[in-house]
């Protein structure tokens, strides 16, 4: 399996994520970001996230501290359960590392509930509408 799936396609990666974690609804959208670009991306924590290995380094967003898996732990919490792809094993985000060798090619991070996603740039409109 490559970063984008068994046959090198985005579709194969999404199919792998659906098969490994059928309880995560990918039909309403998802984010796909390389681990090296997380600090420069405005993540919507209400959507599923697929984090892939590799990618080019990006400039971090203003005020963004941390990068890679450490940033995900700050945003989602170290106990947030994620699925390692392609194997399909589940573990807490705090037990993941970008340096684990070939144990994972991508990580499927399930979304947070809107009230738990306060670190998302899209949280304020949701809170205001309540």
C-alpha cells in the first residue's frame, strides 16, 4: 500500500479507511493532509481526518504551536482513538508516532462532536447558533 492506497489512488485509501473503521462516516466529507503539513492546515475537527506519511513541510498557521502527531494530540486529546491504515488496528492518538517505521501508512482520525471541537476555526458559528 502506498500513501494513497493499494493501487495508488485516493479512492483506494478511502476504501481502506471505510473497511478498517466502518463506524466513521466519510460520506459527508473528510480532510486528507500529510503529517508534515498539519501545522499549516486549518483543520475542521468535526470532519474525519486522514493523515498520510510524507509530504512537503509547510509554514505553520499564526499561533499554531506544535506539528505532526503532537499537534493532533493537542487538538483531539491523547486518548482519542484512531485507526492505523492499512492494518486497521485502533489505538489512542497518544500512542502514535510519525517515526513508527512501516506500522502505518495513514491514520484515520474520527471527528469530534461539535461541542468538543472548540479548537476548530469553524467552532464559533456553531456555538453562536446554539
